[in-house]
């Protein structure tokens, strides 16, 4: 498996590319907009809006990595592949 | 009555900065579609100064000191000239020019700066500085766009990004940055007591400069502003006391500046602040904050955005969803495909590098699945059952074949699997050690094998 190596060279390439790409500017429509009002109270902030939308918990980030449905499939698939690994050695 | 003059009068009479700034806002409004034209027609070039002087000295209950009166007359006379240039776009488009608009607006800006340094303008008038700074930048952009479109029309056979046409393409915006910088200094160095200080304008001016520097590709110059702000930080009012629009914008830009420096920890702090206090209806700005917050969070905490978070932002959903799904499933093949499919967009938004680090998380999730698939060991001595923590390297190798969609013929190099495993252990994404002689991985017990993931 040369995946790791190609990955590294890809990363190097990409970072080189970003270096070269630095001169590109963000497009006009990517500019942070002026807010229509100067100031706003606590209850109009995103924090307050998020809190009311989700009960009291701000559910911004995925908290669980578990995927019970797929776990069994993976287990089976793993056994299949394991045979191939063993036989290829 | 003329709407601009009315705003000027009311602004002075009430001592209202926003009202005065409204007078200096060079646009027609739905309410007054002929606002500019009507102001332009109220006088003529020969009489503009004397008309304004008369008008300003007539305002009931307002007695401006002489020097201040002169300054306002000069500013509004210069403003009248700009309005004349703007009216041309409607009345005689062939003679209208954004370069002319910009050049005459620059006069307004310089007169205003001079008035603050010499004529003792009070700090309540500071919204005038905001509006003049804001349009200085906008007009400079339009002037540069006009110049470059004329340039390419004049030399149609030249390549678009030929060095000769590229040269000076941001000339007006660069010049505007220097004027804005004087406004920044004007705010930062005001020695008046805190409540009467122009220091209240500092973040607004900083934001205008950030926007300008980003546009002319001089993000590095932003750091000079941050240094200057830092040096004065004890004399500045608390951030919480400024209007939220100033602070949220400021935090967004500082976050992006840290982000571009690959300082993701600090970037996340600023961006999270901007997110928390952003106005809930400012969809576009929220989307921009998240564009950078999501990769920061991935790098810092190895956590993905929730479905509900991306749900409201179709563009982000498109940008991040395929990648997130692959990371979640440990699908390395899909991850690489999503990275190359999105490469152009990622590079353009300068988020390629942090996203690239998501591959480690994808690999971690793949190996975590091996651990889960290993199941539980037989319970001994009435202890609760525990997960099998000794796992053959061959199982990880097999998982890698699944994750990379390896075909039948490709061989698995066990050394390389060990290399990947030790890499994850080194980065703290897995806890355990490799028992090479037995071809086993021995993982930490007690839910610490894959820190932060619950197992």
C-alpha cells in the first residue's frame, strides 16, 4: 500500500499550491457583510437563538461516533478481508 | 424639504451622530428616490459654500463655533461635489466615472480627518467617520474595477492576468487604505476622557482596514493593526461595552487571521466568540464564521459539525458534508476522493490544509471500528465484561483494505500498518503500544483506547 506516501506527496503539493494561491483574493460575495443594525440585545444573538431552538443544549458538534447499524456489517466485512490478508502473507 | 439637508439640520440640532451620518450617506433611499439629485439641485458650484454656511448658521438652538462651522461647510461642499458626480450616472452616464467619485470622496475624507484633528469635532459625530470610511473603500473598489475594465478593453489581446494589466489594479484601494489608516490613528490616539473619546470608533475602523487589506492581499498588514491595538489595550474600553456589530466583525477577522497562520487554537476562540454573539438573522455572516470554525474545531477537538448545524447552510452542507461523512465512517478512499473533488474550492477558501488533517480522524474512526468489532472478553470473577484490548495488527491491516477500497491483488504491507498505528498513538488519537514480536496492538483499558470517543 503506497497510500501513505502518495498522501504525503499530495499534502506537500497542496501546501505548495496554497502558497502559490495566496495571491487569489476572496470573491466579493465572500465578504463579511455590514450588519443592518449597530447593536443588538442578548436575546437576538446566535447563542440565544440556538438555546431556544434546541431546548437548552447547543448541539453544534457531533458528540457520538457510534453507528450501531453499521457495526455488524463492518464486523462481517472485516472477517472477509482478514482471510485475504492472511492468505496474501 | 431636502432629505440630506434635513438630516444635517436634525443631526446638529439633536446632537445625533447617526442622523448626521445619514446626511453624509451618498445613496438614494426607497423613501427618497431623488435624494441625491434634490441635494445637488439645491445650489450650484459658485454658491455651494455660502448656501451651506447660511443654512448651518440658521439652525435653531445650534451655535457652532466658527472653526467648526467652517469645517462642516467645507465637508458638505466637498460632499455636494461627490453627489454631483454620482448624479451623472443617471443624467449623463457617458461622463460619469467612479474614479472621479472616488477622488472627490477622498477630499471629503481628508477634510473630515482634518476637522477631527484641528477643529475639535465632538466624539458624538463619529458615525460620520464610519460612513465616510465605509464609502471610501466602496468607491475605491469601484474605481479600481472601472480602471481595470477600461484597461482590458483598451488592450483586448493581452492576457487577463498579464503582469502589465495586473500592475496597479488596486491602486485606489491601496490609497484608500492609507486614508483609513489615518482614521484608525485618529481614533486610537484620542486622549479625551473615555466617555468622550474617539476610541469608541477603533474597532469599526479596524474592521474597515481588515476588509481592505484582505481585498488587496495584504493580510500581513492587519497584524500591524493588532500590534497597535495591543499596545494601547489598557486605555481601550472593554470589548463588551462596544456595539456587537463592531466586535463580532472584529473577532471574525482576527479569527481568520489566526487561521491563515495555522494557529487553529486561537482562531477557534475568536471565531467561537463571533459565532456566539453574531446576530441570529445574519445568515451570510454566520456562514462565513462557520466556514472557518468547522475546520478549526476538527483540528482542535477532532469533532465534526452536527447535522443540525450544517442544515441551515446549504453552501456549507455542500462544502463539508461529503468530507464529514467519510471521516465519520472511516472511509479513507471516499475522503481522498472528496478532498480532490473539493480541492479547488478548499484552496480558494484557504481551508485545504486543516481539512487535510481530517484524514487522521477518518483513520482513527476506521481503527476504532476494529476495536468495537473485537467485542467483549469473557467476564472473569464476576467483573463486568471488558473490551478485548489485544488486537492483532492483521485486523487493522484488513480494516485498511476496507477503508481504502483495496482491490484483490494489492498486498498489505504490515510495516506500513504499524507505521500508521504508531502515528495515531503519537498524535494521541489512540492509546496503547505495539507488541511487534507478537504482531499485536495492546490498547488502553477502561474506555481510554480512543480518547474522547467513548471507548
